[in-house]
């Protein structure tokens, strides 16, 4: 489904955040926020995993906001090791809610998941969370997920079976913290970036939205 896209700057805590908003369809039940991977390793809102997650969610007619964390692309500020970036997520959530007045589904990939989930699970405007390529074992960085004990909203985790940053034992431990309802989907043969398997990742998101929230894609309505 094609939707109009607006290029804009979202007011952030340390300056403006470059963003793209897929406008969505009339009568949409949710809006979606999608967060990108680590900006010091080339991550931006144009990342292919982020793009395919957006396509899955806009397929239901949802308005969808992607933005660049501070210091990435045209966003102002400098990288803050995931601390200030949580404030960026809060700013983006607030902007999206004010713009659409809709409950929000959060999705994040890698750094975007680890950073955004900390905000999304505690924000009442967010009604469901999607974590893609959840990083649990990354050299030089320490990611923990005990905070997911607070997550009583629907949670979907999708990782590649060959994701070196999400070894299954550590991923299962992170997943176990979530109170539920929750679903863990392993895409066999996929690496961290779901190369060659992006369609399977996208379908896993679509299936979860359809089954969890009882919503059909726009083309099936």
C-alpha cells in the first residue's frame, strides 16, 4: 500500500530530529514508531530492516514515523551512548501522538530496540512493542533487559537464527523477563540484518499484528 510521505523535523531535547512520516489511511487504529540501529555503525532511518518494518505496519494503514537519533543524518546533537537517545524516543512518541491522536505500536531494530524499548514499555500511549535483532551480546556494549519485567503489553521479538549479536541462550533469557503476552520468532538462516530474509521478517510482523490486534491489512478490507 502506497501512502503519502512527509519529510519533517521533530523538536527534540537537544535540537531538531530529522524524520519521515508515512501519513497512513483514514480510520487507522494505531500509529507506528520505528527506531533505527546504531548511528556510529551506519544506522539511520533509511536502514533496510527499518524500512521493511515500516512497510509491514503501513500495510495496515497505520501512520508511521521514522526519525534519525541525535547526531545521525540531519538530526542535531551528538551521540550519547543510548542515554540521551531515550529522550529522543520520548520526543518522537510525543510528536507522533500529538500528530495522530492514535495509540502507538513501537518497533526498533538492534540499538533502536534496546534503546526504544526502555521508553516504550513504560509509556501508556504505546500498546504493543516489536524488537528486531535484539542485541544481547555485543563487544564493548552492555545490553540488559530486566526492565522487560514491567512489560505487560504485547511484545514480539524477531531475530535471525545466525545473528551473532543475539545468541539464542541470551536472547531466550532476555525474552523470559517479559511478563507477556509475548512471542519470540527466530528466522532460520538469517543474520543480524535479515539479509535474504527480510520478507520473512516482514511477514512475521504482519502475522503478529493481525493475530494480536485482530486487524486485517488494508488490501483485505
